[in-house]
C-alpha cells in the first residue's frame, strides 16, 4: 500500500471519529468507502500467478505393456 493512500485513509477515519455534523460524517464515510473500493478494484486487476507444479513423468513403466 502506498504511503499517501494509507495516510488518506487514516485522515478519513480520524475525521469520521470526531465529526459532529451528520451530513459531513456521511460524506466522510462515503469518501472512505470509495477509496476502499478503488483499492479493491486495483487489487483485482493484478493477475495472480499461481505456481505450476512440475509435470511428473514416470521414469519407467510400473507394469509391462502388452
């Protein structure tokens, strides 16, 4: 997480905690939710590379071939 994004989230959370005006409180929470949604969307765009197990091939057959 980038420092500026983390700092913005912190500011929004701290602002919501002390906000007395209901309308400004809701606006702050909506801004926080929007920032979280943007982070989620960015994370989902990053492809996840799963490790591919090596192909296991037998070195010799365990039963005779007819």
